[in-house]
C-alpha cells in the first residue's frame, strides 16, 4: 500500500459504520475493538470447511497412487506459498532424514517462492522428493490433501484463520502448526494437532519427525481434529446460518 494512513482510515470507518463486524479470529476482533467498534456489534466467526466438496476425496493409498507417490510418507501444504512460509526448512529436513523415513513434500499450489524452492530442492539433491502442482481447481484439492500423511502450516499471519487448516481437519489429516493465539483458538497441542514454538528454529522439524515416526499418533490427532470440526460446526453453511440469525434478530429489534 502506498497510502497506508488513508487505507487505515477507510478500514476503521467501514468497521465502525457496520451494523455487525465478523472477524475470523479473536485476535482480529481485538483490532476491531481498538478501532472503536462496540462489543455488541462484534461476532467472531472462524473460517470453515465445505463437507460436500471434501467428501469427494479418495483414500490415502488411492490418492498417493494417482500422484505417483506410492509408499512415500507425504508432508503436504496447500496454498499460495511465499518466502515467509519457510518451506525451505522442510526441504532441508527431507535432505537430512528423507531417505530414512521415505519423506516427500507435496506442495499443492503456487506462489512467488516456487522458483527458490525448486532450486533449493535441486541443490540438496532431493528434486525427486518434492512435487509442486502449480495452481489447480478448487474441486481437485481434496484429492490431493487425501495423499497427505502430515499436513503443514509452517507459518501464519497473526490474526488469520487459515482456510487450509479447516480442510486439513475435515479430511482428518494430522496438523503441524505454530503455537500462536489464533491457531490455539481452534487447535490444542497434543490433543488434535502438534503445535510448535515459532521462535524455535528446531521445533518445526522436531514436530514433523515425531509424527513421521508415530503412525498411531498421526491417526489419533487426525481423527480428533475432524471430531472437533464437527462438534464446533466449523462449516460455511453453519457460518452463513449464524450471520442470517443475527440479521433476523436485528430486523426484529428494528421493527
């Protein structure tokens, strides 16, 4: 942004002028409160999943076979990859332990970090253990995520509600994610994910290796994540229902 002050003024004016504001995390809600929006006009609604679309996913073995990854233990990431995602750390982990554990990185997406990651994989001699799909159709994402043995969120914007997180959970993929307040609004370390200290350079790799060596833990965390998603109703349909209910309530008070 070139006009940051103007952009901030516009943002705050929109928030204060709305009948309701729907931040996707409590962290983002704090920004809204600081802009002067009254508490009774703030309703936190996390992002969600689309169970009907995700139901088209095949089992892991079929998904791996279709992608030419038979027998590999797949570390997966979906989304627009930038340098700050630090997926180079995953490539370095694979270079060190990949052949022992038969690891493979599947990156479903594209982004400005693509060229650097491809170059790094070649330099490390592990180009055969790195697959980058490029942009794919949204309806094809479940078939790729189904191939993940471990789903990665290596970095996150502090106030975000990552879309990939809910897709991972819906497909019962065990998640490795940063131990940050916005992630803890959804996941609990050791219960339905492994959360790592983002300030510890070794913690991310350690969490991946722990899951890679423990199939039972992967199954338990994945199942718990999907159960939590269902119990909390973290779907787009339920999100729409909550918004609609607030609109109906507001209209009733106005009339």
